[in-house]
C-alpha cells in the first residue's frame, strides 16, 4: 500500500509536466491507471487479515467507501479548481495521496500493536454453549 500511495503521489506531482504533449499524457495515464488500480487488492487482503470471519462484510464496506470517495472526488476537485485554479489540481491530489499514506501507515501500526483477543478470532460454539 505504501509503495502504491507514494507512486500515486509522484504521478500526481508529475501531472502538470506531462500535459503538454499527447504521447507523454498517454504514458502518464497508463502508469497512473496501473498504480491507482493496484491498491484495491492489497487493501482488501489487509482488511480480510484483520478478521477473516468478517471478510464479506469488510470487503463490501471497502467497496462502499470506494464509491463514496469517487462521488466526493468531483466535489473536491471542483473546490480545488475554484480555490487554486486547474494548475493546482495535481498538487492538491498529491497532498491527499500523502494524507492517505500517513493514515494507512498509522492504521497499520495500530493493528500491529493491538493484542490478539477473542474479538479478532472466529468464534466457535459447542453444543453445550448453544444450550446454555
């Protein structure tokens, strides 16, 4: 995730430099697309690893959050253009990618520090538990 987010931020910082030529823009779009879409699988793997028994719920929440982010992207982009002009859009997006990187690393460190508890392991019930 960290590598993908750093690469996204770099791509967004390079964006203003490549918009002058068609060939450079095509290469940029290809690299950016591979980078941006390569984050979903590692993120889903990470979520499933948190609690495998809730994998279906976690992956569906992940998809819902992605759709919410896509919906908000247009509004944030419009706000960024109105505040800083269209030339600043790549820098604003790169700053958001760096923020995502920081939040991703923070959540990863918090998960590493949490103690293993019954809440994170799948519950098993026995026949005696079910009748009590």
